[in-house]
């Protein structure tokens, strides 16, 4: 990806990054969501679970307070 320099904020606003509703936007969104799912995998199991305490629930999903 190239780097562009602008002399003012107005000049930057005039540069159109993408066309709304274009197939290129969908491709970019797909790439970002796929990347995010690899970097930050789902931690909690799907479904509804009943816990006796908040501490027990936090322990089940791997949440620990530091």
C-alpha cells in the first residue's frame, strides 16, 4: 500500500479512497474479517450456560483479572 502526503486536511478529504457499494469494498471487508478471526479466535463456546457465581463464569471463559 502506498503512502500519500497531503498539505492540508481539506486536500486529504478530497481524495476518494473507495467507491461506496463497490465489489472492492466487499473484498476488503472479507479480508479484514478473516484476518481478525485468525488473530482473535472465539474464546467462548456457543450456547447458554448456568454458573453459580461470576468467578466461575470468568474461569470457564478464561478471563482473569490482573
